[in-house]
């Protein structure tokens, strides 16, 4: 099919807004694992699961700009905290493999590149936590 054969002037397009009636699984997992604070999950609940079709009255405006921005920021906080949580065990694993003379003397395992990998994971943790803090400041 060629683009020349397509009707590029439709009379109208309609879509149904996303309306969630329960918490999304990634939010529940983050709450249960202690990745996000209870207050963030409570805010998510009070904001009707960040459902665009049912914005709460305290976030409703004519063009849904406020709710869209609010939703993006709250999801960003959750995602950033989840990213930091994923990097933490990777950092600990590499940190345990870093070289020190006592490990060599005792015959404990170590890896030559563990220090570099540990620094990378630590940097990623800091970046994720900074992103969460930055997004949090956007709500103020």
C-alpha cells in the first residue's frame, strides 16, 4: 500500500482514556519490596492510580496538563528508586571482590576489574537517587 492511496484526512479519531481500577503490578512489587516509601504509594492510590481517565479533583484542569505532569513526575520517582535498588546488590557483589592485600594473603577471591565495576554501579546508584530527589523537588 502506498501512502498516496491512504486517506490522510479522517473525519475524527476517538480513543478511550486509560482508567485503572487497581494498582499496577510494578507499583505493588515496589511497595512490597520496600523500594518506595509508603507515602509515595499512598499518593499513587489517592491519585486514582495515576489513571488519566479519572484524575482526582485536586489535579484536574481543562487540558489535563497538571495531571499529566504530576503523573510523569510520580512515576519517575518510583522508577528511579527501583533503578537504584537494582544496582545496589550489583555494587555489593563487586565491592566484595575488590582487591586488598589481606584477601590475597588469606586466599579469598578477588577480581582485577571489580573496583572499576563497583565504581560504575555506585555511580549508577547515585544517579538514580539524584533523579528521584530531583523529581521530588518538581512536586514542591
